[in-house]
């Protein structure tokens, strides 16, 4: 049986084209959002040549293919004629949280290889700098850092293209919207405003009526994803009302203008202000109790990373270094990273599929080195109980170190290689916090997920 025949059988065995709301893929699996899961003949699908496994997990039907998954996905789109689109049938039992995490997983799944590769390089570089193997100011570090950081800095472009596939709109128009958010005049203005330079502006005014707020959208997540979601509706609306004779030229023109304007004027600033509100909230927590702040910050940190709002915490840490000479927030970020690593290691241990184990181990090591996106977006969004386990462990470990006053005296990536920076009176508590985060998240994930869920 060839790939084309196998794909035809898969479509039939999941209930036919009409039962498919959406289909996408990650690094090893075809992922289906189905109208009715009861129509799936899971046993027959598992018996197909080339299929390594199949399961219903987190409101998704997943078929494990392995390294050839992209080829199978392309064949599937060919058989379907196009990506599934039209009216989406929403399952009554699917929660908003589940829908949000499935969307994030779908958007990030295809770009995990780029994030994982860059994250591994970035984490190893941070370790070499922390251990003083290389000088942070050397040309070698500059070159390696630009290789590792490019993906994260230009993340909006990657997200835009991936989100366009999920929301079924033009990928190049989506990249064009991301380019508007990343255009140098906007980023340079944001940097000038942050540095309090003379003549810096907080907004550009379109026709003296519409304010385009000045923000730096580099590495942002939520603004670009929701901007592309809005673009998909704008594109369909414009295409519907535009006369056929004008569609070729004026549909993309009007779509780009309205989509970029919505991103710059409304959606982007809302995403940024949500992050700023989070930062203000965290500052208030420390005024109540450091331990309570640790409990809350540790709990919201994984979600903040997932939504891209975690960058809002960095200015608070930098301000603490400037005013007090130390910071207690970054150690909590460290605990969150270790908790995420612990949960990912647990998924790796209980996984049965060899390809999944390879991907998961890479993500776990990357999280240990301080880069958690591969673990969060590539692994934990697929296993929501594992995400909960990581959140609980992060919260408790952060409260523990905050109770003992663990602090950091210089900005450094929250990596296992960061431990030397904690050497001093609080080192034993920092070390205990790391152990607590890793062990607790590992054990909780092992219990909550279980062996059957990760086959």
C-alpha cells in the first residue's frame, strides 16, 4: 500500500472529509480536529502501513507517522483538494482553554524544529559564558548569538506563516502584517522611547486621527497570532464584497491595509498592554508578601511564556537590579524553567514512540538550559495534565525560594548553568528550589499523565 492509498484510507477511517474541521501536523504526528470523534476507527488506522500509532489526546485525534509526517500531510491536502475550511463545527465539550491551547499547539508545532535548534544553541552558549569558557564580549559569542537569537527575535514572521495555515488565509499577506509590526521605524521609535531619548514619540498619528502606538513587537506572540486571526476574517470579507474583475489587485491591497491597521492600532497594543498589566500586578504582589508573590508568579510564569507575555517581567527584574542591586523575580523564572524541564523529562520517560522520545528529550534538555518554548509548545500543550503539573511545581518551588529570600545579583539566562550566579548565602536554598521544581514536576506528571496517555 502506497502513501496516497494510506492517506485515502485515513480520511475514510476518521469519518470522511465532512468530519474534519481541521488537520495539521507537528514534528511526528498528523493532528485532526474532528466534528465527531466517535466516527473514528482507531484500530483500523493503527493497522495501516506506515502508521506508528494513533490516539485521541486533548480533544485531538493524533496519528503518529514519524519523520515523514510532512510528506503525508502534503498528500492529505492533495487528496482533500485543499485544507479543510468553511463553517467549523465546535464540540460542546471542548473548553475555551482547550481550544486556545490547541490553537497555540497548532501554530507552534511546525516551527518547533527551528525553535528547538536555536534554543539548544542559545542554552549551550549561556552555559559556556556562565562557566567563563568564552568571554561574553568576544566576536565568537556575537556570531553564535546571532545564529541562536535570530529565530526568537523574528518569531512574529514564523508565527504569522504558521498561523495563516491554521486560520486558512494567505501566508504572504500574514507575513506582510508581521513585517509591519517588525518594521525598523516602529522598533527604533520604541527603543528611543524606552531610552527616554529627546524627541522620542509614543505614537504615530495616521491622518491626525488614528494613533499607532509605539511598541517593540520583536519576539511577541499574542499580538501576531490574533492579528493573523483578524486578517483571516478581513480577507474573507473583502474577497466576498469585491467584484470579480477587481479581485486580483484590490483584494490583497485592501486586505493588507485593513489587516495591518487592525494589528497596529488595536490588536498589537492590546497584547502589549496585557503584558504591562501583568508586570504591574506582579509588582503589587511583592508589596504584600514575597512568599505569596512566589506562589503566584510561579503559577502564572508557564502561562506567561505560553502567551508571550513573560517578557513583561524582564523590565521589573532590570529595575530591581538598578535600584536594589539584586532581584528576587528572576530566581522564580528559574524555578518555572526547571519545572517545565521536569515535566518534559517525565513525558520522555513514559513515551513509547521512539521519534516522540527523541523530540521530547531534546525539548527537555533545552528547557534545562533555559529555553522552554520547545518543551511548552512542542510537548506540554499536547499533555495538559503535564502542563498543570509543571505549573504546580513552579508555584511551590518559587514560594519556597521566596520564603528564604533567594535573590540574584546579576541578569543571566534562567538555565541550570546559572547556578554559579547564586553562590553565596542563599545558594543552598536556590539549589533546593531547583531540586524541588525538577523532582516535583517529574513525579506529578508521571502520576497525572500516566503511561497509557503517552503511548
